[in-house]
C-alpha cells in the first residue's frame, strides 16, 4: 500500500479518530489511547495535530520524529497494516471492563502515556 492510500485512511473529528500502524497494539494500549484521545484537555497539549497525538498514544515514543521514523521504517517491511479506529464512547460502563496488562512493553507504554499527560488533570 502506498503512502497516499494510507493517508486517506487516517482521519479524525470530534467523534472518531483513525491511524494506520504496522503492528497491532495491545488491547490495553488501544483502550487507553482511545480514552485519552477523547478525554484529554487538548488546550494544554503541546502536540497540535490530533493525528500525531493519537499516534504517540499508540506507540512507545514521546517524540513525533521518533514515531514517524519508526512508521516509515516498518511500513515497507511488513506484509499487513492495521487500521486502528476509535469512536467516542458515550457509555461509561465499557471503560470498566476488566483487563489484565500483558507484559512490560505494554506497561511501559501505558505508564509513558500517563506521565506525559498527567499535567492535564
């Protein structure tokens, strides 16, 4: 798939966001990224692009350059790409479904997201 087609899949608005990744993030990272994307006070966010903000929530990088370098390097070396889609959840009950963290990499991504965004609380 070429970059133009990939860029056509990446979208956002007040109720929806999507991103294309070479690897599928864990369920915990996906849940947290969706929750933070729709509930974080973006007026205090240093990242002005909602698409880049969502990308950083999904990956273990703090810098946009590092995330983009990773994507560029991986996109041509994998056979499949994953379309990640989040829809704003109006039901709070789904946010409380049990989930177990599956390893240190996932724990580090979740922790990084929490630490980077803690100033908005």
